[in-house]
């Protein structure tokens, strides 16, 4: 399988995951032309995308999905509540491209099985996804206020995990966000801090396999890439997790494709 974070962060998210003959996007939260450009930059033909799976209706996850679906006739998958909430924001979608899936379900797109799970976030039906093909697993879990047992259960055996490392708690507390927004981000249905991300990784460490961990959905205002990386790196090391052998950490860029990984 192949993984590439096209964009990741509070300004827009889109993740490309593929097998030999299936190509999936998780979210399309930038203008259609930005997603087009990112796919071409990694030598992928946008017209060959088989499906787009949406995690939740916040604009940083859906901004370009209508444009991309109309331009290349690509089906969009998400749960009914999310559909109802995002449909007024994304323009007209062809009937045959509106695909409603259940939460906690498995959807087969050619040779990839896409498993959906609940995430604790302030949206109408937020979900994360694990993509499974020929014994390999890739998970995407961002926009979650807490690392729940359900998220843990779904992502723990994955070969590649994109996990949220949204903010530094001190930067957020003393930063420019208005108080209600600070409370929202810090709440159990907000976003995962760098420390919480690291603790989640400690929680799922399994020395029997090497995992590639991509830290994603970094805040532009309340985090620095170096700080996110160093915080996670230090906590893993304190817990005797080898960052060469057990968990190889990298960062997903906010504004360009990164972390092209093949397993
Ligand atoms: Zn969100
Ligand atoms: Zn988001």
C-alpha cells in the first residue's frame, strides 16, 4: 500500500492512500485545484481516484470535495448525519456519487476495505478510518479530543498511523485564541495535544512490529512542527520506545505533500 499526506492541518486536510489498483482520498479540505495540484505533484492522476471518504463536515475537511467529485465523477462516502450537514456547503453532487455508510462499518472499494470508527469531536458524526488491503493496514485519526478505547482498538495494529498532534497546551493557553475557542480545543471533543498524542502512541506500542507514525493536523497558531516532533520523540524515548525500530515518526506538512510511504 501507499500513503501520502497531501495536506494536513487546521487550514486543510487531504490524505491519499492506494493499493496497486485502488486509490482513495480521505477528506478534501482545500480548494479543488490545490488537491488536483498535489496529486499531480506525486504523479497520481486525479481522474483515477476511486472514492473520497469524509471524516466530518468541518470546512478544513470538505472544502474541495464537491469540485473534485463533479470534475472527475468520484463517489463520496460518509455517514448520513455528516451528509446532511455538509451537502448545503459543497454544491450539487450527482445522485450516484452520494454514498451513505454506517458508522462502525466496513466498505469495500475494489481491493481495499475501509473500516470506519467513531472519533470524539464536535461534529455531527465524526469518524476515523482504517484502510486494509492484503494484510497491510493504514489508519487516519485526526480531530479527536481524547484517545478513546474505540480509536485505540481500531488503529493499534496498523503499519502506518496518521495521528493528530494538534497543539502545545501552553502555547494554546497563553496564545491569542479567544477563551471559548481555547476551551473547545482543549475539551474532550476538541483536538489532541502533542503530549496526548505521545501518550496514545506509548499506549499502543507493540515491540513486535515497526510502525510508521505521521504527526498531523498541527495548529498553525498553537504549535510548531519542531515542537510537536520533539515532544513526541522525548516522551517515546522516556518510555523506552525506540524511534528507529519501534515507531518511526515523521511530520505531515501543512501546505504540501509529504510522507510518501510505501509498505
Ligand atoms: Zn474538525
Ligand atoms: Zn480538522
